[in-house]
């Protein structure tokens, strides 16, 4: 028995994580520099590399004992190099430690054949200051940056970076060294997003990293440029101080692994000529003109860049009513056009409504025309479409959100109703398409709030629920990297509250790198699925 107990104790002391740790010295400008490197026992070809720089008066040992990022490498198959500062600080004013980082990358490439297109850099406190200092001159080496708990308060990297950046910044709201409010951390990170010329934004409240400890909920903000695919994120969490955190490591790796330098370099943006789709306006009522109302937040608004194929072979039987003026496409609010994208507003991208309509006219008899009316606002809660709460939602929002709402005279629900009433003069409203939920992620009363908006729409337009079903699209699934995938469990229950609601699956719909939106390919598939569901209901 005694031997058995000793054996069990020995087995319990063996790490559940398979890795190899080694100390490596390299020569940098005539000086010996050191790093602690973790590699998985089962190495893969061309593994990603994560560079980590610790805080002031700290060392690699302190950093990895707290961030525990090495625990991820057994399953994720990447290499981590924890760099050691020369003394207690990093050179945040010159090139000494920038050269150390560069030569560390070269050394890892020689020893472990890491993938130089997938090199990432995470830093803590002064290690983050070093990163922000070097960022503008290292964008050709680093695919994504992940600073934690530190900024360069005497430098503005957003004024220096020659191109957009992929960046996630993690920071405790109660940080007692880099105080979140005093150092204006939110504004600092948002300036990086502005440099990227972000096109969409979303804020997730009470967010917790998947697979984390569950002890550090916070606000996660995501700024995305759908033209370049570049993303800036801020995770500002509660219940933490100035210390590396495992939850941050999970967020950092799940963010960084989406990006490659090669992918960014290979992006060739063929110019896409957007057409107005001008057509003769319908003048009388046509029962064969089927119309669908579309509303929601950024995924319905359209977040993927419109590509050449999306502007080809559009059947003129597929139409859109402009809910706002489209100056760049010479479209006037209230007029009908052949449904060339964009369908929501003039500066939006591809939306599920595009391939919903294209598929409908393809499958329906040739006498049937299909029209869509899209009123959507990126970052919106479903409450924005509840007229009792609309103004409150706008009043507390950021300027960019207010600008989106101004396009609808600050009354998006009323605009949808007005357009719907005009549409009923020339056709029949056959259904309502909704894609929304990221902002209301996992809120259990979401179906009831959707029902309030749906019921009001039916009443305002004198429609019967059985004649006008509600199609609700799922959010990006977990296996596609969906940040809000847990809300799909709430969406699945929508039929319990709204008997005429039907869920449209997002399984297999390719997700964008921000974990919130779909790629153009994903929108095409999702749009076809909306159509397939509607065609079943039309029999």
C-alpha cells in the first residue's frame, strides 16, 4: 500500500502538459543575451512563434509562472520564447532590445524551423512599452501584437505605423501601476483602431475568455476594418491588478493565431465597380412581388468586402429598396433598384440578404420578383429597435454609433416601418430576416425582446404572423472561432417565444478573424441558408 501511495504521488506530480523547456543564449551586437524557450514534445512542421517580453524588475521565470501560456503549446503546437532583459529594464528609447527581438526570431527559425509568417509578440507592462515603441518598424516581422498592462505614454504608435495593425490589448481596470483611467488606456487602444480606419465596432459586456478561470469578466471591444481584415481588440477586465494572467494568455493566443504575414501580403484588392442598379420604378400593386424586411446589427449591415463575383449575374427580379440615400451609388431613399451590393448603406459590405435574394429568384418561378429592405446598425442591441428604448440606446453610445443612427433620423425601427408601408403599395411582405445578438450575447430575455419588436412590426404593417415568419440567423460557431457562439443556445429557444420564428444555421459558415463577423464566403452560404429556410415555408 505504501508503494502504491508513493506511485500515485509521483504520477500526480507529473505535468499534464507535454513540453520541453530550455535556456538559450545568443549573441546580439557583441553581447550575450538569454531567453527561456518552451517547445511542444510533439513538434509540428513550421510552428508559429510567440515572443514574450516581461515587465520591469521581472524576468522570464516570473512571467511564465503567471501567464502560463506554455500550457497551451501541447495542443496548439507553437513555440514560446520568453526573452530576458539586460538588467531590470528594456530599452524603450533605442534599438538595443529591438535587435534582440529580431535576432531571437532568426534564432528560433534556425533551431525549430518556425513559420516566419506566423510570429507574434506579447508583452507585459514595460515589455508592452517596448512593443509599442518597436511596432512601427516591425510590422514586416510580427503578424499580431498583444500588449498587456502597459502603454508608451510618451509615444503615439498610431502616428508612426506605415500600415494597419492586428493588435489585442489586455488591461485590468483596477491596475495600480498603469491606471486604466489615468493613462486613458481605452483611448490609446481606440487610436490604434482609428489608424486602421475601422468600419465596424462591437462591445461585449461581462465577457469571459473561453476556457478561462471565470474570475475575470470584463468588457471586450472589437474594431474591424472589413476592407483589410485588420482588427484591434481591447479586453478590459474586472478583479485583476498589475500581474500577468492565464485568462489573458488564452485571449492572446486565440487572437494571434488567426493572422499570418503572408495572408496580409497576398491580399490583392481588385477594384470592384459598384453599380446603382437603376431600374424603372414599380407603379402598381403586384402580388408576385415578394418583399422581405431585414434588420439587425453589423452582420446584417454587411461586414465583408464586396468582391467581383458579388456584382455579377444579378437577376433584375432581385431588387432592393434604399432605406437611406446612397450618394456613391446614386441611389435615393425610397426608390427600388436592382440589388447590386451594398444593400444596407453606401459604405457597407456584403450581407446575408445578398445571397438570400439571389437564391430566392433562382429557385422561385420566373414570374416572382423578390425585394429586400435592410435597416441595420453595427453594434446595436435589439433594444435599439424597441422604440421605448431607442433614444436611451443612442444617448449613451459613442459618436460613431450615433452617426450610424443619424442615417435613419435616430429612429431605425420607424424607418423600417415607413419603408415597409411604401413596399406594401407595390408588393407583399412575405417574411422578416433578423441577424443580431453579439451585443446581447447570452442574455436570456433576448427572445422576449425580439418578440416585442417582431410583434410591433406585424401590428404596424397589418401583417399576420402565420403569413410573415421571422428567420433568425445563428452567430458564428465555436469551431469557426466565434466569440459569441454561446448565444446560439439562446437563439435556439426563439421558437418557444415566437412560434413563427425559424433558426438559420451558421454551421460551416467561414468566420472572419475578429470572431464576430463572417467572411464573404460565409455570408454567401448563410444567405443561401436563409433562402432555403424560407423556401421550405413557402412550400
